[in-house]
C-alpha cells in the first residue's frame, strides 16, 4: 500500500504507523478545482501574474489561487530538470525544486541501484520531493522515502504515485533521518542537504546529515550510495567506496559514493591521484582501477566519470600524470566529470596526447581521434597573450562570433569580447590559457 506515515522515533519504539491525511496546502491542489487551476496556469506569463491573480480570485478562493500560482511557477522552473512531461504533473516546494536531482541523473542512478541490488527495497533518506524515488520506482525497485518536513513527504508520495503508478508499493515516512531505524533495509540512498541559510555548504561534515554519518549508515546496511558535492577533495573519499562523477550535457551535476559490502561483488584497491588544475580547482591526474564502461559492479577505491545522456563511463587505470608536450594540431577539452574524477591521464593515453601545461587540463595531440570524454578542436594559431595581436588577427579574418574558453587565465570572456568590437561573418574559438607556463592564445574551431 502506498502511504505516508508519521514516525518521530525508531520503528521499534513507535506504535503501528497510521496513514497521514494530505497536508492543508497540498490537498486543495489535488481537488478538481485545484487541478483545473493548475491546467489553466501551465503556460502563464509570470510578468502578468498580478492581473491574472486578481481575475482568478473572483472565481476561486484566494488561498487556492496563491497556492496554484506558486506551484505553477515552481513547475516552470522544474522543466529544466525534469522535462515538461514530468514537471507539469509533479508538485514542488521552493527548496525541493532547487535541490532535487535532475531526472536524467536520477534515472542513471536508479539503473545502477537495480544492478547493485536487484529486487531490493531502497530506503531513500532525505528523499525531498521524490525525484530519485520516482526513478527508483520506474526501475522496478520498492522505495521507502524518509524526510522531516510533512508537506515534502506528502509531495514525494504524490509524485511517485503519479509518475510511477505501475511501480512497486512506495512508503514515505516523516522522521529525522538521524533517528530513523534502517535495520532490515536492503540498500540506502542518502542525499544530505548541502545548503544552509548562507548558501552552499562546502564542509562535508556540515552536511545534514554529516558525510561521516551517511557513510557509516551505508556501511552498516551493506549496500547503497551517498550523494556528495562534485568538488569534494579526493582525500575525503573512503577507501571502501567507489566515487562517480556525473555530467549531463557537458555540465557536472553531482558526485556519488557507491558501496557494496566486501565479498559480495568485485573488489579493488586503488586511489586517484593528480595535481591541481588551476582552471577549475580539479585534479588533472589519473584515477586507478579497471578501465571500463557501463553499469559494472562497484569496485571500492576506484574513480569513474559518467557522461549523460550517452551514458559513456570511464574508470581509472592507475596511470601516471600525462607528460607536457608542445601544442599539436588538435586540442582536446575533457568533460568536467573526467577532470573532477582525475581521469585526464586515461583520456590522454587513449588520444596518444599530452598536456599543454602541467597544471592545465587541456590535452594536445597530432591527430584527431573519436572520444566521448573530450571535445576536439583543430588549432590554427598559437600566439603569446596580447589583446592587440588577437584583435588584429580576428579583424583580418572577419570574425564576428567569438567563443572564448579559458583555463589558467584571469581574463573575463565578456570583457574581452567588448574590447575586441568584433565584426564579420565568420566564427572562431580562442583558448586563453598557459602553454608550458607562458600565457598563450590558441585559435581554432571544433572538429566535426
């Protein structure tokens, strides 16, 4: 049975759970009148909201109009994460839409959970509005969600019930995850809150719950995953967990620590290592483990980068840092997940390339090779950094559209474009970077 239960302490100390009624805020939206209002507001213009609200309040209760307008705004924001088909059938809170996992990332994780613990019930601690629970249910896994906020719990249950109606039964419990009894859980997924009153939280022990607590909880269960910030220092990753960095459409979205109790599946004993990429604060060096792609078993100690929507996955091979070499005909820009996972060395080896600078995560090579893990550019010019030189070259070639990429440079792209005053029918790309320590401009274009 799908249900929301209210449990303030551990199951052993509580009476049998009683289904909780819809919250006062959500229940009116689920009524026929509320559903009609949400349908009418689907494509409304927020700039015209005052006049629209005034008109609607002549026909509907003011509280319902306010709730529907707020939900319509949240749904419009959520389209970027969930797509229109799902977002306009879901319900959100402001924090929920901000912190929810992107749908494509949640679907990838659900597929890994299904491979990790087929047929299991996954306990989703800090479930939020149910973004991950939806995809776990769609993957055929039973889900128990846990969150402290009663409205969020009701929304999570409604979202899973609406978007995964044919999935296994789902339960959502209102409880403090630090007090919730996970005894008997098959697998855990924990998504700690990483935002506070002052914005993002960078100290993993300041997460809610703290990273160390989440790691111990997954260890105690024997299987599961913990969502973390992509910028986490590698030295904070436990040796008995696999770390996966995930990008979607080229943007790094998150990192996840995966665990399976030792002896149940593949083992490994290797750690990532690398030096600092000053372009984005990530390591350039390699990870270690077994080179692989796909939904393989979890190997403790390994680092992996997964690129969505293709699903291409790169796992470290224990390579040393790439050598620095002169700029060749082609420049490769590794995906952000590759950089964060410290797997640039693996990509460089596959491309028979090297680095342009020991602190910069750009790979150079003499020939173009296909790779899912980096974008290739053909380099036509290499110049010492200088605004006059760049302006003269672009004017000579009638360049009116300039893509500016930088790594290891303090120049702001928008300010550069403003000062160049570009005109012309052609387009090109300029890399503002360092080559063997020297500020350099590389001119080129993407390889088809």
